[in-house]
């Protein structure tokens, strides 16, 4: 139970952190936003952003679950961090990079929803947003 409560607190903290990072992006302070994202990877997932960025989409869940004992909570946190990176890349007009991060975010979020077998309006809305962004960037 402790571990589950800890993950839930991390997800709540992440929501506040992501909101702050998105505000920095909106203001155009890309350097601070990038630094905040990098710190979030280290603080919340104990690895640097490059570690996660270098895992191919097709191996993402297998590698993290089997080799690093990630839970669905960890994957949900990583999905949010990928989303935040996608938003930063999009704001910097790095369309291809942005598309990759949106795809990874969607993949992880759909995995978490499927595995949890519970319905969440918030997660379904996020999935819809991600799919729309991917469709826009894929054209």
C-alpha cells in the first residue's frame, strides 16, 4: 500500500510540475522549461531524459517493466514527461521530435489504461488530445 500511495503522490506532484512547465513554454522560456523537465526525470524516475528518449517505441514497455521493474504509475509519469517534452519541442518548431514524444506518450498512456482496466475521463481526454496532435503532425 505504501508504494501505491507514494506513486499516487508522485503523480499529483507531477501534475503541478507539468502545469508549471507548460506555463514556462507558453511564456517562451524554453531553457527553464527544458531544465525543469530534465530535473523531473531525475527526481521522479531516477534516470536522465536521454535514457528514456533512446528507448525505441516498440521496446518501451517491455524494457521498462521487465528490466527496470516499472509499474503502471511509473509509466503514467513517463507518459506525462514525454507529453511535456513534446509540447516543448512543438513550441520550438521541432516537429519530428515533437511527433516522436507525442507517440511515446500516447503509447504509454494507452498501455496504462488497458492494464488498469478502469475508465478515466481525464485519461481518455488526454488520449484524444494526443491522437489529434499526432494526426496534425503526421500530415
